[in-house]
C-alpha cells in the first residue's frame, strides 16, 4: 500500500483532529529523518500511522488486544489509552501492509519510548510531541529546537515534562517511560 492509500484509509478511522495530528507527525518525522540521516520514507510512514489505533474506546482497545493475544499489563488495564501504541503496530502490519520491523517498532514505542532507541524510534517519539498541530505544551519552543539539534536532550526534556505532568494527574505512569527517562539521563552524563 502506498502512503496515499494509507492516508485515505486512515482518514476514515480517525477523528479529523487526530488525522491532522497524524499528518503533522508524518511530515515532522520526515524532516527529522533528513537531519539525522534516517530513511525518510520509513519515517514518513511510521509518523503517519503511529496513532492508527487511537480512535477506539478504552474497552475496545482492551477487548481487541485480548482477542489478538497481545499482552495487557495492569497499568494498561487501568489506562487503556497506552494500548493504542502496540495495537497500532499490529494494525500497521495487518491492515496497512507494513512489514518493516523498524517502522513497526517506532509505532509500538511512540508513547513511552524505550531505552536505547534506534533513530527511527527516537524520531517518531519526538515528532509526536512537537508536531505543529499540537496545542502548545510547556517549554515547547525549546523542545522543538532541541529536536533538530540534540535529539537525546530533547527526549529527556519531553519525558521530564510528561512524567511531571503524570505525577499531577490521575493517569498512571507507565514503567517504560521511567526506564526511558533514566536511560537517557544517564546516557547524556
Ligand atoms: Fe499516540
Ligand atoms: Fe500521536
């Protein structure tokens, strides 16, 4: 399936707002790939599809993962929102014909990141946070600049903001976000 077909299909599955966000992440992923020497086409595809499973209710997300035999942790049960990433990777493979493992894993880890990400995983993680349609978040101008100049610093900055936001809200922190944060803080020394 080429990206035009993917877009047509995706548009039917997402709300207008989520679709526009996806286009934003698609283009920003492509730009970051140019800066960091990653495969631009793969980055565009991963960015476009990263939220393809987003517009389902929490119960639907849990039900589909269970049916498909995808593991659901306790934190994910309480925050089914988190499941859209691994469910998205599954749908990218089965419904959008993506076979490239790097694209699939960039989709799977776009929400939490993970320690020692490859360049495509970093790109989609960052693009999701900085794309221009997002409503402005704390320190976004600085984070956007870091995205294009020092992506590891940018990752730490994003996770620091996300984790401190989660502390003040009822949403639970996924263990993986904490692990990612600690890994990149250490890596930067
Ligand atoms: Fe997402
Ligand atoms: Fe997203």
